[in-house]
């Protein structure tokens, strides 16, 4: 008796189908994986900065009491974060050349995981502005996707930018927040779904794409 087997044509058809499915799904899976990594990285940076700020306040007092110019005050904060200082020059090895934050008033630092920070500490306002480049100096420069912003001040401590600016009165996510304002969404909700379904998101009852 002859055993029934697949013909070469049938095998080729199956392989073609598998290849088509792979081409369609693998990029999405890779994007999803990268997003999860970036979300975890941003949350980790924020946590480290929160801890550093608390330690700096415990040792030096409220930010309004920190002495020195912006670079000196930035060093007070970064004293408690494992990082390498890259000075304040533009186009250095720590932070991308194009997004806001890359100028000589911002101190640049590189964290152990390759994340780049650009920090400005205002003497007069007693506030701090921190731009976070998840991919470092050579990474992507998409604001709200790979570049984010964190602030600090005496009243609020360290907090993700966008807090209070990223929602409408009914709780709906504010589409215009797909910028630095999106930092608060990522840290709070653990996703970047505003890149896919911003108009469907709501802080009250829809914190991810349906």
C-alpha cells in the first residue's frame, strides 16, 4: 500500500503561507517588545530620580536651598544616581543633538543602562527640568516615544511631566498630550497606547487600547 504524502507543491504553499504570516506579525511583535522595554526603562529612571531627589533633600534641604549654578545643582541630584557626567556641551556622547534640552544650559549625564539625561536646575524658580533620552545620544529622537520629560520642585518633589495636563474634564486622554506630556501616562499606566488609540483612552476607565 502507498502512504499518502504531501506533494512538493503543497509543501511550498504551506511554507509561503507561514512566511507571509511571519512577515506580517514579527515586526509588530518586535515593536511591542521594544515598547515594553522602553516603558520599563522610563519607569526605572523615574524611580531612581525619585530616590535620588529624596536623598538630596535629606542631605541638602529643599531644592530652594541648594547652592550653586545649574550644573552644580544638577550634580547634587545626580550624586545619588550611578551615572557619568558629560558636561554641558552640545552634541556630546550623552544626549541627542536635536530635541529640546541639548544646549549649554543643560548638564548631560549617561546612566549605566545607556539612557541619556539633560538636566536644568533653575536657581530663581527652585525647579528642575530633566529630559530623558531612552536610547542615549544615538537613539531615536521621537518625543513621547523615546524622549520624555520629568520635573521636580519643592511642592511636588519629583514628578512626571504632563500630570494635570494630559486629561480632559471627563477623564479622556488629551490627544495634544502626545508629546512630553505623555510622560505621566507612561509612568502611571505602563504603556504607550496613545500612539495607537489616543482618542479611545480615558484615565478613569480605559487605560489601554480596547
